[in-house]
C-alpha cells in the first residue's frame, strides 16, 4: 500500500513539473529584464580602489564606493 502511495506521489510530482515545463515552452522566449543588454560591456578599472566597473555605471558606483566616494570615509 505504501509503495502505491509513493508511486502516486512521484507521478503527481512528475506531472506538475512537466505541466510547468510545457507552460514555459508555450509562452516563448521571455524578454530580458530592463537595463539588460545582450552585448557585452567593457569593464573599467578604478584608479583609486582597483575594482572593475561596467563602463555605463562608473559614475553611480564611484559615488557609492567607500574608497572612491567624494567626502566619504576611506582612502
């Protein structure tokens, strides 16, 4: 009896997984999230702290970086 219940549970889980997979296949390719680019972006090394920053985010990252931020603590 336990084997039958276990097999029924496995069949139910497999059915649910297949159902989700088929639903994803039907919906087609999903759009990339906002701000995502399929093209690779150059990384720029910071002169002060040495971290690598995506070129489009240099100003935002440097403004919030403890080492590079203007008027914040750090070197």
